[in-house]
C-alpha cells in the first residue's frame, strides 16, 4: 500500500476538448481537420482536432495563419455554455474518485488518489476507470498521467496523448525524465532552450549534470528551479480549489436616482471593482451582466456574451453601458445597479483574441499597473479621473 501511494498523483487532461465535445453531435466530422473558433480575421484558434494539428495548427494561433496552414479545415463557432456543462460533469466524475481534486481549467485537473486505493484499487486502475467513465458518460476521450508528483504526472499525460495513459513509477522518475529533451521542463521555452543548446545542454539529463552555479549564471534565479525539476523534485501537493462561477459588485444608492450620468459613473466604478477581482483571481469572463433594481424593488437583468474573454474594466464598462442603453427609457428611478462577470475561465489557460486596436492592450496594461499601486498604497490612491470626488475650489462651491 505504501508503495502504491508513492505514485498516486494523476493529471487528467481531455483531448482537444472543445472539438471533442462538438464531434459528439457531428460524428460525420471525425477524422477530418476541425477547428473551434470564430472565423473572423482577428480571431484565434480555441481548439483543433489532431488532424488539423498535423498540419501545424495550434491553439492560440491567429485564425488567418491556421487557415493558410490548413485551408481544408472545418470551422465551428464555440458554444461555451455547452463546454461548461460538460466540464461540470467531468469534475463530478473526478470528485467521485477523491476529495483531492485541483482543477487547472475546464478540461484538466490534478487528482491525489492515495486515499482511494483501498476502495478503487491501484492508481493505474483508477486511471483506467476515469478514462472509461469519461468515454461512456461524456462521449469524449481523456489522457491520464500517473506519477509521484504533479510535474511528472503532467509530463506523463502530455507524452501519452491522445487517448492514452502512462504510469511513471517513483523509482523510475529520474531515468524517465533524463530521456526527455530539455523543453519538457516547465519554464524552458524556445528561447531558453536555444540559450541552453548553445552550451551543449539539450536534454534533461544534461541539465541535471550541469553545476547549479553554471545554470544560475545563465538562467538567473530560475536556474535552481530548472535544476530541481531535472531531478524530478516537485514538493507541491494537490490543493483542492473551487473555480468561482461569477464575480461581481453592486451598489445601492442612498437616494433613488434618475441621473444617467450618475448611473454611468457607478457602472464604471463597479466595472473597475469587478475587473480587479477577476485579475486577482486569475480569471477571465466571457459574459457580462447588468442588474438594475427600481424604486418599487422590481429587478431586471441583461447579459451579453463577448467574443473575447475579458478582465479589463474598460471593456466590462463598455458592455455594461451597452446593456444599460438597450433597456431604453427607464420607467422609474433606480435604487440599485450591479455588474457581474460570468462564464469564468482561468486566464492562464485561455487564449486572448488578437486585436488590431492596441487600445485594448493599453487599457489592460494600465489597469494592471493600478492593481500594483492599489496593492501597495490602497485602492483609492489612483483612480480614473471620472471617479475622483469633486473637490471644492476658491471659485466653486462644494459639489455633492
């Protein structure tokens, strides 16, 4: 039992998740190059079938590039509500195996099944069980890596894709890692790999054989991290987390208001509050919702799903303003206004759509700078000019 628990960390990852979900209802497309994404020139690939990937298409690639590489590709516009429902069912399967589930995105998670061995059998059997249930209950395929820690389990799932399972015994961890190229290590991208290659370091074994001082000289502080990984050292435990379903803010006015300017100013304030919480949580939102409560306590809400997931206050505010305008003339004064970000997904797992308008990136950069200032000096240190409280001057009276 103790030996089995040494290799009880699973990394379970769906294969081409969005595409696989779509093919459940379009089986005639199996075996063909399929891309999930919007067909517009400013869009990016959200998911690609392995047939499309064989031509060089990759997630996050501009759609224009993907179509040049694979002109025969079939484009399917994404249905995020469907993907989130399948994700919910997927996480329920994981949680039926063990309480220790750490979701990484809508379609992958780490599981620690050490406590489930007596009930379900060895980790390899549990991995097979998960794959069977995902196939039979959800109609998609999963790849499962099993190892002594999260880093090696993630590598195992990557190298057994698609639709595979790979167990790396604890005692074989170092030998397995040392057979891999240096790019297998977390934090070693193409540029870092090129730097290491110029020093003759091309495999994980080469990294392990390089003195730590030499790695630090070349890679800086990350040299120690890379060296530890080359020896299969990753002390992180599987930490259960629950992805938030929505993030938002609302405000009740001290006096019911008809003032359109006041409503828009409050929408901007709430958008900044919501966006800050999104960025703090490392999340992006695909749907923005507006909430209004009138003087008679009747409440209405409107929402809009955006093509590109957002965490920028300015972009959230633009959508909220559009929703407010869509309501037309208001029948009575407003008691409460709220903004909510919904259909959340982890930013690190989401490909932002490329924009021809650099203002979007400028807004995000400016707001990230505000986050850092607020973290150090307080949330009201720097504000958009429109949200600054009017100050009395020598030639003007106090303004409420």
